[in-house]
C-alpha cells in the first residue's frame, strides 16, 4: 500500500484533480461573477427590475380629492395602458399614488397636474442569479454554496502545486500570490 502511494505522481494527480474540479466550477463561477458585478452596482442600476417612467402632463384640472373613485376615473382619462388597480393611497396632501396589478404604479401630483406612470418589469436572468448569489433561495443552496466555496479553496491551494521549476509560484511568481493577499488587506485597512 505504501509503495503504491509512493509510486503515484502527485503533481500529475493534482493537475488532473485541479482540472476536473475547475471544469465543474465553471458554471458556478460565472453565476457568482456576473451576479456579483450586478449586485456591486445596485446603486447605479436595478439588477432585478427594469423601471421605466412615462410623464404625462395633464391640463389644469379640478381634481376630485374627496373621492378616490372619481379621482381614479380622472387619472384613467390620461392613462390608456389597460391597467387594473391594486391599491391607492395619499402619499402627501398633494400626491396620490395608485398601485397597479401589472407591476406598475401611477403618481398624480396635484401641484403641477403631472402623472408619472412607472412600469416595473423583472429582469428574469439577473433576478434568478442574484437570488442565488444573495442566498435568497432554499437552505439546500446554502449547503451547496458552502461546498462550492470549499472547491474554490481547493482550486486556490492546488494551484500552488501544479507546476514545478521556474514557473512554479515559489520563485518570482510568489509576488503574484502575495498581491492576491495584499490587495484585499489593503482595502480592509484603507
């Protein structure tokens, strides 16, 4: 048994294992990388929903503030999107908000007689992978993500033992390995 273990070419075995684990991780790395970029820039854009605004300037009108039903019929004179109302409320004494059943809402500003029609449309691919990235799915996904993290740790460590000689990470290339630690630390203490 010991002789068999001694006869194994550990560098070759490590390279094969590293290659196969790397192939297995390609899909998950892409999911986490793409959703990571999307989530990192959530202040610049909404990665889960595409929100469009349509501003409609109504003529100066006597709005029926005392009856929401009459006010809604007035609003729908200017909105012809085939919408159904889910709920309404007064956001302020001069701002009436209508929530729609088809993922949108309408805001009426009584001060300037302006209607803002906001349509919200899900980005199905980004929404799905962002849910995975943020662990908003099943408990089993968290277990699988932990396994994936373990595989990434294996890939990082096994990469240190892939190549011998002048191309190994123990010579000049140790600088690259060191920068991989220094850069994150720099952002922690910066």
